[in-house]
């Protein structure tokens, strides 16, 4: 058996380096910036009002209440055509440019309209009141974001405010997903004797998407070496990485393992963990293949431990691992001493000042319902298990 760390490090060193490209803003959420961003223009681009109200000369309002003449009306999106002279005011809406001559805004709540052509300013305005200055958010030439930033919705908003239509980033990689097994049936129909439904593929497609990649659903591969070989060749030509489930243990029909072996690219380990002991990895013409075990819980945990960090690394992520926190065992978690590190499915909650974890169901590698109820994986080191109330490490999945 090989240790988890050794296998993870091997895979991380084997996958291709991220390749930068230009990505449209609308596709860039969650991607990693591949270059520094400098502002080519100021935000806001011109002085404008932060309030609905009246644009005035502050000096005219010193002895408020005072009546000013309303000489115009200015909405956002319109250039000013009228000057604010002595004794004048212009009705103005939030975001409209400051008209020439005005040097303060009086918010509408501090005014009272006085006929069509007049307004009473009730309190004195100070010079510059409620004016947003050009470059007040971002000045032209500012260093805005550094390479390595993970793009959030707010990053995309700032980039849009600066006129960027696309950004230098590491594009989403395409990850092909294949289920294998003669027993698998697709869709809702009646199961023939011996058949089960393919639960791994929808789950893997979702995990791939959740990791920030594009998932390509490549269907079910039957336990037939020629068919699976052809699927691998097609997938390697059209995807940046391939995920398969099933067919990697030591049974007679372990087709993924057999095919990768024949292609001369198989690297296969028994990893000292539970669940997800067997793992096949390969590179077909440079495209990494993650041959995950077939039992659904094993597939899921294996994806978390081996595929997800590698796929995120391929997209330039500075942080590829899920966070691990110290929690308190809310119940005893006994286990068998067998040389393996266990990843038990747990429900973790924060009780005000600490995390508390309890098992989320039966810990068998085919019991996917327990995985669905879990929001963490408890790391149970080799030994008799963890006593109630004792600290333990939990990998958070959400
Ligand atoms: P294997 O590694 O191919 O021997 O599969 C191990 C177990 O996982 C068997 O019970 C399979 O029927 C089951 N299994 C394999 N693939 C899937 C799948 N896509 N969905 C649900 N169960 C599966
Ligand atoms: Mg199988």
C-alpha cells in the first residue's frame, strides 16, 4: 500500500501546467487571473452626484432657508447643458454629472419645491457635499488586481467598470466523465435482473462543475476493452482530463485498469485509505486520466482527494485543497486498526465557538445516502478510533 501523501504528490507533479488565455467576463467567475490588472481609465469617469436633489453653489445656501431659481433638470446618462449661476439650482438625479458652476448637492429631503421655477433650500450646503469625484473608486493607472486572484462577482463588476470585455485568466478545463460497468443502466426505466442505475456519472459531472471545470458527459463504457479503449482515445483528443469510475480494483472485469495497462500508461496504487483504496492514474498523450473506484462513496472521496486538487491546479488555483478544521467528536467514532487513514462521512456544525462532528450514516462505501447527508470528511487516523468529546480533523466539503 502507498500513502495518501505520496500518491497525491505524484499526481500533482504529473498533470499539465495551467495555460493562460483571454476569457470573456461572463465566463470568468471562479477562474484565476493570469496577469496583473491596471486601470486604463478612472471610475467614476466624471464628477457626479451621490444623491437625488439639487446642484447648487454652496455659497448661495449659507443663509438657508433660501429660495433658489430652478434652471434645469438633469438625469443620469445626460450631459449638462445649463450652467448653475449665482442664485441658481438644477434638479439632479443620482449618477448625473455635476453641471458646470455647481459645487455642492443638497439632498431632496432638505428642500421644498416652490412652484415650477423655484426651490427652498432648508439647510446650508458645504462645498463638495454629496459629490463623487472622478477616480474616487479606481484612479487611472491604479494596480487593481494581482495575478493569482480568484475572480468573484465583485471582481467581475470592477473589471466591467473599467471597460474590460475579457480578462487574462486560466480557462476552465474540459473534463470528460465516463462510467464503466455492464450492470449500469441509464434513465428511469425498469431495471433488468442484475442492473443498477448509474449514480456516479451525474455525481461526477456535478463534482467536476463544482470544482470550476466544464464537465463533458461521455456516457457509459461497457466492460469491453475495445469499446473502452476507443472511448479513452476520443476523450483524450477532446478533453483536458478524464474521470472514470469503476473497473480499477482486482476483479476479473476491471476494464479501465486492463485498458490503461495495455496502452502502457497505467499507474495503479492501493492507497492506504478507506474508502477509495484502489486508484488508477494515467496520461494518454499528456491528458491525465483519473480511474476512480466504482463504489459511489469511494468515487466521491477519491475525486475529493486526488482529482479535485489536480484539476484545480491545472486551472492555476493557489489553493487547491479543501479546508481542514479541528472539530470535537459529538459521539464516539470507533474503527478498526488496519494501517489505513479513514475518511468517515460526517455532519459538522459550528456550535458558537467550535465545530462538532457526528457520523452521517452507515460508513460502507456503497451507502451514498450517508455521503449526501455529510458536509465533511473526518480524518480518523489508524487505531481504535476517536472517543466522544475528543478533537479530530475534519475536511469541510461545503
Ligand atoms: P467496480 O469497481 O467496477 O467493481 O465497481 C464496484 C461497485 O461499484 C460495484 O458494486 C458496482 O456495481 C458499483 N458501481 C460501479 N460503477 C457505478 C456507477 N456508475 N453507479 C453506481 N454504482 C456503480
Ligand atoms: Mg465494474
